[in-house]
C-alpha cells in the first residue's frame, strides 16, 4: 500500500511540474523575442525539449557571439532531442492553446504565431528557464523554421 501512495505522489508532482498553465509563460517569453515568419508555430515544439534537458538548457544561458550552428555543433548534446520533441508535443499544444485563449498570441491558418501582448505572470518560472527561452528565440531568428530543424538534426515532427 505504501509503495502505491508514494508512486501516486510522484506522479502528482510530475503533473504539477509539467502543468501547461505554469509553462505557458515560457512560450510567451519565447514568442516575444522571436521574429515573425511563416510556420513559426513549429518552433514551439523545440522549446520544452531543449529547456528540460540539462545540457541544452545550460548552453542557452549565455549567447555571446554564438549562432544556432555553433552553439549546438556537438551531436552528443542533441542526442534524444527528436524523441523529447515527441514526448512534449501534447504539452506544447496545450500551452499554446492557453496563450491563444488569453489573446497573448494569434495563430494564423499558415501556422504563424503573432505575439500580441505580455500578460501572464511568470513568477513561478525559473529565471534561468525564461532566459533560455529568450535566448533560444534569438538563436533561431536568423533561420527559417526548416533550417532550425535541420541544424538540430530533427527529421520528423
């Protein structure tokens, strides 16, 4: 009986930790620094897999004069990214829906995300995660969506 209670408690902590309402401000930060381009909604699928992986999150803390190519040129850092994208897909969709419902972003039929206004409280997000979200957007700005996926070695969405 005690093992069941402990397993349930751990599962509930996971649910709280990965709540789309708590993670939506990370997307807000990301899209507030991402330049407008067609199909940029597809970049949202990269955010959580990169922020919740320690090695990539650490790389995103400082930008210096790095580009997306140079920052993630070591294939070992990106190992498993494609699977993590699949794992976080549903959570990403729900978080983006929250932003859309609260009129923080508009999503066009062409899958382009237009950032409207910053209004979600982000006090419950770690400052490092917010910085990483902003820096990831800045690294992706010079590239087309398809190029970001190619550089990061993701073949399937």
